[in-house]
């Protein structure tokens, strides 16, 4: 009986130890993503048009309970360099229970209270299946001006509105750090 109890405890501890190692390695990967956002800048070169293309990460490794998965960012910055001249675009997205159709208007509010208004930015609606449910994904590609870049360098995005759908930016600090890294890519 004592031997059976010992073996049960031994294998239970061994199982917990293995789970802890897996959980620790997932947490280490997540911490690396958070602490080194510059490593998440993607690069491509367009040989046909001689354009360098950079973008911030599309997703973030996330962990809930013992399940690791990737959560998409709602804000992705793009940088294009053609003939040594950079241009910037911001892709924003959110989900909605109602379609918006093809409409216009984006408002971005920064954590310092300043705003970026893009009344002519096109907002689109697509239907995607998320967790076996049809969901409307509202999104916009916003062309950023020099003035917009200066504002964004000074403060992370807090929230935004795509036509009538409002959203708070999750992981704004990580998105902000990646954006600052993107600015320095040549």
C-alpha cells in the first residue's frame, strides 16, 4: 500500500513537472515577444517593383489556462520604401454584430488625448467565421501622413472608431513599441 501511494505521488509530481516545463516554455516565448518587439517586424522585398516592405506583427502568442494560441492584433503598421522614400499605412480592424457596408471615416484616439481624424478613409466589412460563428469584421487601411507619424511617435493608440464601430486597442504598448522599431527600419 505504501509503495502504491509512493508511485502515485511520484507519477503525479512527474506529470505536474512536465506541465510546468511546457507552461514555462510558453511563458518564456510570450515574454520574448513582449520584451523584444523589434524581433516581430516582418520584411519582404518586391523584386518586380524594387520596394522594401516592413510590417509589425500580425499576432501575439497568448496563453489562457494551459492553452497557448495566437491572438491577432487589431492594429498593424506597414512601411514601404521605394527609391529611399518611406510611406506608411495603418490597418485597423474590429468585429461587429452588424455589417457596415462600404463607408468612410476613421478616428484614432491616442493615450495622450490627441486625435487623428481620417474622414475619407474607406471602411470595409467582411464576413469571417470565428469560433464557428459568422462575424462581421470591420477594417480600414489608413494612409499615414508625416503629421500622423509625429503624433503616433508621441503616444500609443488608445482606441479607434471605424465608421460607427468603436474599439479599444488591446496590447497597445506592444503595438506602440513595434511601431517605433518599424520607423527605424531602412
